[in-house]
C-alpha cells in the first residue's frame, strides 16, 4: 500500500521545507516554529490525501466534460 505513495516523497520533502519557511514567518518562539510546522504539514498531507482519493477523479470528469465538443462528437 505504501509503494504507491513513494512518488509523493519529493513533494512531502518540499512541503516540509515550505511549512518550515511559513512557520518561521509567523512564529515568535521555538515552540511556535515546531507547532506551526506540524500544523502546516498536517494540512499539506490532508490536501494530498484529498487529491489522491477524491479530487483526481473529479478533475478528470470535469476536464473531460470541459474539453469534449459535443457537436463534433455526435454523429448523425
């Protein structure tokens, strides 16, 4: 099961870096940096999970509908 998530490892590493950079901007103490980095990483992983389980198929249906030309696709 975990083998399909290895492709997201580089994005998680970049997400950790971006979370740390965002946390540094808003934090005042060391605990704040740790807490905000954790919160941002949880949010980032939740978005990744939401994309993998639900939005990927919704995007596929949406773009198929958007890019299909019903006038050309219908044959008399």
